[in-house]
C-alpha cells in the first residue's frame, strides 16, 4: 500500500489555552538484516519409486539354468534374502548390494560379494561357509541395490532361463520426486537443498534434493536437454498411492551469501520512479532512503537492497 510522504502542519488555536497535540504513535518497524538470502527454483516433477541415477529402473540378471517356473508380478515387493523367482522350482533369492554376481562361490571364498550375500541371508562375515550354502537351499541368487518393487517382468513363465539374460526391472519401494533442470539452472541447485512439493490435492510436503544427474539428456518427446533431479520426501507416506502423479516443486537455493535485506512490505514507490524505504533514525527522525533492489527471497518475503542503510537500521512497515 503506497504511503503519502507529505507532512501536514499542526494548526494551533491562537486564543486562550493551547490545545495539547495528540500523542504520536511510534511507527511499526522491522530490522535491516545482513546475511544469506534464498531463491526459489520452480520445477515440474512426478512422483515415482526411487530408481537408478538416471531415473531408470534396475535390471535383475539371471544366473540359473533351467526353466522359469515362477515369476513375480508388477507391483510386488521382495525383501533382501527372499525368493525373487524360481527356476526348475528352485528359489532364486534377492541379494541386496552393489557387487554383481561374477563368480561361482565355494566354502572359504571371501570378498565384498560374499559379505553382501551373507548379510542378505541374515548371516555375518565375508566368508562363504556351509551356513551360506544351506541358506541358499540349493538355489541361486541375483543382485539389486535393495528391497525391490517389481516395475516390469521381462522373462516369460515356462521359457528357458539363460544365464546373463535380464529377468525383470525393479525400483525401490520408496516414493521420491523426479524432476528436470535446465542446464542453466545446474549451478543454482545442489544436493541437500530444501524443497517444497505441492501434491495434486494442493497439500504441501517437505523434501530434500537427493541427487543431480551429471549429464544432460533429451527425451523422444522433447529435444531440449535437461538434467535429472531426484528429491527425497521427508515423509514418503504422505504421498502413498500417488505413483506417477504430477507435482510442483520449489527448491530453496542459496541465492546470495551476504546481503542487506528488508521485508518486501517496507518498499515504497518514489515520485519520478524507483523505490525507497523509510528509515527511523536516532530520536525518532524518519528519512526516506532510495534503494536498489536485488534478489527477492520469496520464502521469507524479503528483498536484497543497496543504498544508504546499514544492518540493524529500523525501517517502517505497515501495521498488521
């Protein structure tokens, strides 16, 4: 709301006792602050189950020989160490880890791959033992990063199971937001930045930027390059049942590390153009000070200013 800066003269009656002027009300003020200001980067996103760095699901590779006799269905969840599918009715168990199965294991074998196998089977240690073999119960295994949610089954029930062939695609069972940055925004957004996600019902939930892709990519529908962004939800249960739902994302970034700022409501227009703030000086004297504007911090409703003002000054703001 624009305020008038013309000062009215106080008229006093000339005869008799002088009337007492009304007591002046102190102005409502806010402090000029110095420090970090944030900016918002707005992105369209989609809710999806957490997958690989590029957003694609992980592939499970078969290592057993025989015939597929049982396969999971899309949407099924399989925990580490549980049976993922069967070949010749023998179980193929899910091993959670990062090391692919690259060798035949025997008693006494050691390594990171053995440790991941033992951990998934509820055992400890880096050594393949008779306990490990008994836990496998004569079956085989395949490796995925963690508990799996089946996204797509590529094998066919009753078809030959060939070592090295993909069986299915899977994601984690945790929802996240997948979004895309324009290459020019790459330096603005960083892992760890806070984010607000607006769900389809207009509920706003909190999140954190988890990962940024290192390579810009294009899609078949859009030839412009973009950088994939994964955003972790603070409370994934708040988005339960919204797989593939579109959302709006606002990422809070560090726009300016050290700046003077005032509330946006402290700004007033100047005659002839430009903006100013009204500074309350010593003794209650007020001065209209011209300022240049910088970054608008929409999160805290503040704006960067430059002019003849200092941190700690008080500026007039409208009374709430």
